[in-house]
C-alpha cells in the first residue's frame, strides 16, 4: 500500500484535539508556578493535571506534521521539491512574520509591565523598544514566543525537502525495519530517555532555533519518524496492535512524573533520572495510544472537519495573545478565582473564534494568518 494513499481523517481530528489541548494548556499557565508571561494565581492541584499532556502534546504535533509533509511531498512528483518547499514556506513563514511583528508584541508588553521593566503605553513600547534587538527589558526582543513551533516546523520541512528521494526511501525502509514488532513501542522510549539524560542539562529547552539541541533531537526525530510512517504502511499495523499497551504505559509514566514533581524541594539526582525516563515512557506511550485510538474511532469525515482543520493555524496564531491580554485585564479585578478562570477561558474561546471567522473572509489576509489562499470568486461563494 502506498505511503500517501489517502486522506487520514483520524489524524485531522487528532491534530485538532491536540491544538485544542494546547490552548487550554496555555490558559492554565496563568494558574501554575511554572515560568510564564503573567500569573493570576497558583493552583497546586492543576500542575499534575497539566502534566498529563506536556510530555507528548508537541511531539505528537510534530509527528503528525511529518506524516502530512511527507504525504504532500509524495504528491509533487519528480522535480517538485522546490514547489513543495515554496508552498510550505509561504504557509508557515507569512504567519510567522505577521506574528512576530503584530501578534506577539502585546504578550511582550504585558510581560515587561509585570516584571516592572516598562511602564509606558503599548504603542510607545512597540515603536521604540520591541524592535530593539536587545534584552535590556528582561527578555530578548523581538520574539516569536509561542510561534517557535512554526519556526521549528519550517526548519524540519526544509531538511525534508532537501533530502534526496533515495535517502528518504532508505530512511523509510530503515525505520520500518528498526521499529518492527514491539520495538515500535519500546525503542523510541529508550531513544527519548537517552536524549534527555545525555543532553537536557547541557541544552535546556529554550525554543532558540540555533541552540535547542536536546529538543531538536526529540521534536525533529518525531517529525522524521512521522515522515517515515506515512499515511499507510506496516507501522500503522503495529499501532493498531500496540495502542492499548501504549496508553497504559503512558498513563503509568505520567503517574511517576507527577508523583516525583510533587515531592518537596527541587527534583535532582536519582529522582531526576527516574523522572526523565518516566517522561519518555509517558511521551511515546501516549502517542502510540492516541494514534491507535484515533485510527480505530475517528477515521470518519464530517462537514465540520475541513473548516475546523483549516482554522487550527489561525487559532494557534492568535490564542496566546488573547490569553495574556485577558489575564492582564483580569489581574487587578476583585473577582473570585473561579470567575477569573471562567472569564479567561470563555474570552479566549470567543476571541479566537471571532478572529478565525473574520480573517477567513478576507482573501488577501488569509495566507498571513495561516489559511490557504482561495480565489476571490470561490471565497465569495463560500
């Protein structure tokens, strides 16, 4: 069966669900102790809940992106790599540029006010300080903040496009042989654990494209494993057979990570080693489990699938700015914590939805926020 034989509706639904969890996760960052742009409170019970997803969510998105990218590349034919790269660059880099210039700056403005390093208006900050290419306000400006994912995805896509077809075919064959049988479940766990144990201290996760080597091996590895899996093939048979075991191992890994992180004091020494190993088990176990669940139960189309799938990118582009600005507005209000959380969640959902709906109707703006280009006549009919 061809690696690029058909549309995988289950992967569309899984991708949408992962991005929805990402939006919820970023809203939750305003209520935990982990470093973030602004805090409304600390809810101790929320941290282990959020740890359910933070080991695998982004790795899953990179893996699905690798599957989709390889499928698109496979349809270009001989000599179509330049066109593939141009198309993907337009789809990824235009929203990244708009995000850095206009979408992300309000996040930085709120953060420097919270830190006390800036007290002026937003427009003055944007005109005089944001493009200063310095860190004198306590953070490096300008910044891509949450849009680092787009930058990394473009870099991995570039590498994929530059690979000779024979190398990519050899990579697919090698991955299929290397991950045959039960190795599909336990070998990537060992690889992720080894990478974290070897590199996490030397290269802490930074979202800096040129120095984030620990995460490049993990996220880039996930992308290229996805490219090897394709939309069909022997590895998907393994997923269908192993997903229950993967899900159980993933939940067990989460329980270990959450328990260790709940210990008093800083996690180090032997506990840190165990935590990193458990995180690797959680990450890949949950990915196999979720791929299998989606393959079995979500391989169906629906009239909402296509518009929702297309709205994922603009929703991702805008959601964190809405969260940070809403939290900044809520910060001084004398509201119960539950009310602040409710307003933050509802405001993020409504604001993100309105942004997606409005920008979808403006033809020239669509590519800049992550939508595909649509001819004017077709857009008017829609």
